[in-house]
C-alpha cells in the first residue's frame, strides 16, 4: 500500500519536472543561453 503511494508521488514529480522542462525548452532566452557557447542546441 505504502509503496503504491510512493510510486504515485514519483509520477507526479516526474510530470511536474517534464512540464518545467517543456517550458524551458520553449523559452527563447534559455535557447540563446544554451546555444550561445557551443553553437549546438543542448536541449532537444
């Protein structure tokens, strides 16, 4: 029982991280920062 709750919590956290990652990926300022130094996009 406890284990299932833990797994659900992890899934929720993952969803949150995923949505943050998606937002960051689409952020033009972050893209500039990421691509500025190397010229290659790190987030893809």
